[in-house]
């Protein structure tokens, strides 16, 4: 087809990019120079390749579609395509194509028009249009977002400049100020809405434009007053084109909340400052450090010397005030509450610099906070007064007011605990029951004040005699109990230890007491019982100690006895005596014996009536075996009455015989009997009933009677004395004999106690006492009887010293009336 060189030349030189290819497969037959320049592919490179091979078509299909159009319309024009050249640049072109047949072969003649520049410009324009649109949309979106944010955050802004008449307010600013959108012009004065008080500050800030925060109030057209927070500054330093910019935020609600909070806080502060204590809020941070978030004033009412401010600065500063013994427990309680999130309640003490101790009660409720912190809110109150009252109540309830020692109640509690502990272990404790000898007499004679003084001193001495851990208690009256706890497990060892302490107590209580500037002696009787698991109850234990104490009394007082089971037998015996004595009175088992009383010539001048008990099983019992018991049980009253009647009847019988008509009869009257309100009446009644000659009746009273209510005693004695009954003072010298009362008593006779007579020849003391009694009797004009005279020596000694009457085995033992030497009354008995 290009055989002709002219044609070829023509094809090659036309200024249009042309190519010739087979329609069937698209293989190039020829391309011209312009085509090669445009595509970058030479004739040589493309010959044998198809238009699809060189990338002119995106695909075969696309080429076939184009050919279909060509067939249909007969031509194809301006089909936009692109091609990547070997130098990787892309060209865009428009393809026009025509078709022709030659030698039974169909060929395509194609022209390429380079539209790369045009297309690129078009695309760029399109892209920039799209970008602009997108940017616009984004801006609009952001504006909408910004406006929404403005509205949500109640903020707005304004700008002014650079043109003098330029002023823009944001939609948000219009909204929050309540002004009509767009209504504010540079000429309009928006500041007129600012409250006049706040205007100067606003104007100053507007002038300064320094970006500082400014607060002012704004009255909206609807009348609502807003609190605004604003900041204004320059956007550019370039003066001619200066733009001013301001942001405004409506903080009315914030301010209202703040004011409400402030109101509430000041309310809380007002309330808490009047509370009797401090309210606090403390936080333990995750690192374990404590800090006060709040503490009410005046903090010094709880922590003297500290202000709330000081405590807020250093949460630990008040710890120095805590009592050293309580610090650890305090810290532990706080730590535990914060860890367990359980309510805190703790009582602790402060030790103030002046030595004063204050009790505080702390209470709080801990709550977990974020990030491991715990906040505890609570209050601390001063409970010193309550504590003192509690202590006082406890003191009153459990301590003896006089001595300050534990009282019976506390003692019983402690013994109960000791008993429980003994039941669980082998350990043995000792209980010492201490009773003061003759305390009652001393109390009655010297007065209760002195008695109280003695009890206080005894309490002190008892405490000084034992270890601090031991209990010294006052049971009441003159009874004390010492508990020596857990002395050991070996009975013998424990007994030895208790004995040692008992002796120490005896020794300490035996020293003279200085009472009201007088020196006085008092002695104790001590009973000891052991507290071991064998003991069943506190009651039993105290009974045992009490019994042992009575044994000490019976053994002559001022001594100590340990409880042993035989004592219980004795008690049983005493109870039996009581019961039997009652019967004995009814069954007339009592008999009277009489012991002669003689003069200097040993001639019988009278007798002393001494009671005996003809016991059906035990034989004749001495009064020593039942008089004490009768005294205690009160049976002494009917017994004494019986003795008196019998003795009077005897006197009446003797009165009928001239030989015996002058005999006197001494009758023992016990203290309890004498004190009986009816005593005088009872004696008179017996006298009336028997018709006895009263002057022959001599009532023997003991010294112990005289220490109580002297006036009553004197009255009774005088009443009987007017009836000519006489009185003898028995056992003179053994008790609290005092010359002053001796002078006041209507006595007739003194009896020298047999304890002085016994050793009168060997003991100079006893001799001196006997002598003194005789002399005293002489000077007071009283007869003196020496009792218990057993030897001639005693008789002579006493007679030589002026004693005129005697009684004792030397002259005759107590015997039944039938055995009295009445037939030879005028003869000396020895
Ligand atoms: N060792 C010794 N003892 C002598 C001698 N002479 C007399 N006695 C005893 O000494 C006691 C003297 O009686 P008391 O001091 O009134 O002491 C009496 C008296 O306090 C009391 N008592 C006896 N009968 C009665 C009574 O009817 N009523 C009251 N309330 N007490 C009585 O019992 C106490 C003891 O009476 P008794 O056993 O009869 O003991 C009597 C008598 O037997 C002596 O030479 N040597």
C-alpha cells in the first residue's frame, strides 16, 4: 500500500499523528513521524505490535466496542484515550479512525490528537472546584460545629477591625447576650447592657486588651442578669490592620452554683463552729499520706494551740498532743478503718503540755475515691466529762468510798474470774479475810471519825503489804479481803507464801496508829483460804476464809489461821449447839453451879452463879462451850433470864436460913443481855416474882459493855441501883478500862481478872496491875475481888496489898448448891 515513495513520504510528513493498522488484530502496519514523536514509539518498535499491545486501549473489549461504533456510523471521532509513553509520561489524546479495504484486507487509518495539556487543565480545574466545594462544606460543617459548641458552652466571640467600621459578633454571642442577631453595629453601644458597677472594669480591660480574664454582669433585654467571663486581646500587632478579638462565656450557672456552694459552706462552717467538737474530712492518698481536706474552726477547742489552718497544712501536727500510750492504738484504728472502709470509732487521750488529760471520741465514715484514695468524713468530740463521770460511777459502784479500795461487788467479780481461771489451770490463789479486833469498841468509844481514820490507815498498810497486782478489798465495816492471785501450783508452797504475806500484814497492822493525835493499837485476826479448782463457788471460798478468821478470833485474836475442813465440823457443831441449847432450855438441862467468894479470913461471904449444861450425850458442859454461841444467836437472853431467876430463887431460899441469909449472889450478865431494851424491866420482874432481897444480888458486867453508849448503861445501872441491886465489873483490866468512865459508873465492886492473878507472883507487870486495881478500888470506895486464886501465895500476896475478897479453886470450885460448904459458913475455907 505504501509502495509508492511519494505516498510514503506524504504519510510520514503530514503534521498529524497517523497510523495504519489491520482491523482484524490491530497490528500496526505503519506509523508516521508525528505519531512516533507523540507516542515516543518508533516505526520499528511498533511494527508487529497491536494498538492493544502498546497500551493504546485499556482492553481488547474497549477496542472492539470502538470498532463496533466505527462499523455502525462509518467513522469514529475524538475518542478520548491515554497512553503511557516509554519515558513513563502520560499523554492524553483524541482518536479519530476511518476504515478501508485493500487487497481483501480491512485496514484502519487512525489519527491521534494530543489533548494532554487541555485535559490536565480541565482535570485540575475540576479538582480545584471539588476541593473548593469540599473545603467549603468542611468550613460550613466546622462553623455549624463551632456554633453548636458555642451554644452548648454558652460562649461567643467578637472581632473588630481592621476596618474602623468592622465589628462581628458570633451567633453564640448574640444568643447568650439575648440580642437580635446582626443587631449590633460598630455604632451601637453594646456596653450599655453591662451593669454600671462592672463597666469601669470592662472598659479598662477593653483598653488594655491584655488577654486577662475579666468578670462582669450583663443584663439581657429580657431582664435576666448574666455573669460573664471574658478575655480580649489584639490579633495582630500591626497597628494599621489591628484586629481585636474577644471571647465571652456565660458563667451565670457556674457562679450560681459557686454562690450556692459558698452559702452552704458558710452554713456548714457556722454550724460546725458551734458544735462541741470538730468536723473533719481527711484523705489518704494512694501513697498512704494523709491530708486534711477540711477541719472546722475552732479546731483549738479540741486540739489546744492548733488552728484549722495549721492542721490543714500538716495533717500529722496534732499527733504530738496525743497521749504517748494511745498513739499506736489511734494510728492502728484509723488505718484499719481506711483499709476496711468500715466506720471509724475510737476513744483516745490527749496529754496537754500542762499535764491535763483530755478524752476524745473520734468517729468517721470512710469512702473509696478514684485512684486508690480514701476519704473519711467525721467529727471529733471531747468526752472528758463523760469519761470522768463514768470513772466516778465506776468508782462509786466498784470502790469503797472511805478507803478507795475495791468494794465487795468488785471483789466478788474478781474472785469469780479467779475461780474461772483456776478451773482451767492448776494455779492456786490465796484469800485472806482480815477482821480488826475490837474495832467496834474503838469505833464506839472514840467516835466514827477516828474509826474511819483507822480504816483508811489499815487500807494503806494492807496495800503496802502486798504486790501491786494483788487485790485488797474492803468488804464493809472492819472486814478486809486480800487476794493473792496465782501464787503457784503446789499447795505447800502456796500456803507458805500466803503465810508469809499474812505475817507481814499482822506485823504491819500491829504498829501503833496515829489517830487524831493519839497513838492507838489495833490488831487483826486473819483467816486464810486457798482458791483452787476444788473450790466450787465464791460464796464457799469466802465462808472458808471467814471461818478461818473466826478461828483466829477464838485462838485469842491478833493471829492467823488457815481454813481446814475440821473448821467446818466446828461450825456444824456450833449450829448443833444452837439447836440443842434451844431444846435444853425447854428440857431444863441447864444447871447452876456456885463458886464461893471468901473474905480475908477465907470465910464464905457469897457465891458466883455459873451456868452448866447437863448435855444428854456429852455430859456436863462448861459455859465456855456454849455461852459465846448463845451470845451470837441471841439465846443468851432466855438463858440469862433463866440464870437470874434460878439465882434469885436460891437467894430467897438462903434468906430463910439465918446462916445463909447474908450470902451474896454474883450473876454474870452478858453485854447483849444488858443492852436489851427490856433488861431493867426483866430484872425487876424476876425480883418481884421471887421476892429476893436486892442488896444481896450482884450483877457482873464486863468492860466490853462499857465502851458502848455509856449514858444508857449508866441509866440502866442507876435504875437497878435504886432498887439496891449492886454491880461488879468483871475481868477488870483486860479491855479499854479508863479511869474517866470508871468514876462515872455506879459500881460497887471491881474484879481482878484471873489472868493477872495467875502470874501475880512471877510477873511484875501482873503484880503491878493487881496492885493498881486494889488501890483504885480503895480510892473509888469499891470492893475488890480477886478471881482465879489457886494458891496460898497468890492469896497472901493479894491480901497483903489490901484485897479483901477472893474467889478461886483455893477456896472452892464451882459446884452444885448441894455441895456448897453451907454448914460450916463461919469456918474459913482454907
Ligand atoms: N483456872 C481457874 N479457873 C477458875 C478459878 N476459879 C474460878 N474459875 C473459873 O473462872 C470463871 C469465872 O467466871 P467468869 O470470869 O465470870 O467467866 C465465866 C462467865 O464469863 C461465863 N459464864 C458462866 N456462867 C454464866 C452465866 O450464867 N451467864 C453469863 N452471861 N456468862 C456466864 O463463862 C465464864 C466461864 O465460866 P466457868 O467455866 O464457870 O469458869 C469460871 C470459874 O470456874 C481458878 O482458881 N482457876
